[in-house]
């Protein structure tokens, strides 16, 4: 990532001017992480936090029976990791697709947040927006059917576009929707059979977004 792009990203995320964003550049260091890399492991010490520029990560925990459960998924503009001090990772963080991240040492970023009004206000806005998204996801899990959660997750991954690239893996989609792989597979098959979505060139095309939204029940 070029410095000018980094400044532009930080100014947008923290809603601050470019001079203030420039203060964040030495602390939030660009990283390019390949798909399927483990960024953090459950139980390890955590000294860093991350901001996603492009891509997606999954936060997953392992129970005493060894079963994996996805707790959250973070996409562009979202923040995760240790903050404002070091801690222990409560879950594993896996990079789902090739991603561009900005990584900061937790206490260094916290010092900037505490010492600069624009950065402090920007962090408060960032975390408030992320909490609102998390509550939306919790509501989805408690009110929709299993298939409805799969369809809701597809619309979320599309983010208003007419495609999802790369096409979501069934296992990952099932974890995100808190359902079984078989249920997610059947739900996708229904969409393909009805011509609502299709798979082309490694992408999932959403051919009828309104029909997809109507199936979220």
C-alpha cells in the first residue's frame, strides 16, 4: 500500500483530516495476508489490533469437544484484536480471502486515541458502528430460519453489489449463518434452481436481489 492510499484510508475510517491521518501511519502498518492464513490462535497472547482495508476474516472458537463455532466475521472498515492493552486471544482468527490489513500495537494506538481529539472521536464512531453491525447479526440469528440466515448472509457478503467474489464456500457460509453445511447447501441449491443466483468464473452472481431478500424469513 502506498503512503498516499494509507492516509486516504485512515482519514476515511477515522473521519479525520489528512494531517491527523498522517499521525496514524507509523502506528497502523500495512500487511498483505494470503487466504486461509491463521492470524491469531486461541489462547495465545495478543499484543496487536487490526483494521481491515480489503478482505475478510473469521473469528472462530473451539469448544472442549473440539467443535468449531464462528463467533464473528469482519470485513472492510472493521476493527478487531487487542485494545487498548494486550490480552489473550479468546478465539482463532482466520483470513478467509487474500486481505489487506493495517496492524497496530495495541498500546501505541491507544495512546494516539487518548491524545488526539479527532482520532478519539473517530475510534468512538468506528466501534459504535461495529457494535450496531454485531447487534444486527445477533438479531438475524435469533429471528430468521436457518435458510433465511443463509440468504441474509449472502446479501451481507454482496454489500449491495450484484455478485460475491470469490464465491463463498458452503462450509464458511454455514458457520456464518450458524447452521449445518447440509442446510446451507440445500438453501443455495434452491436459489440456483430458481434462477436467483448462479456461479460463474469463481463468483456468485446475484441475478434477482429482490427475490433473494424476500426469502429471508
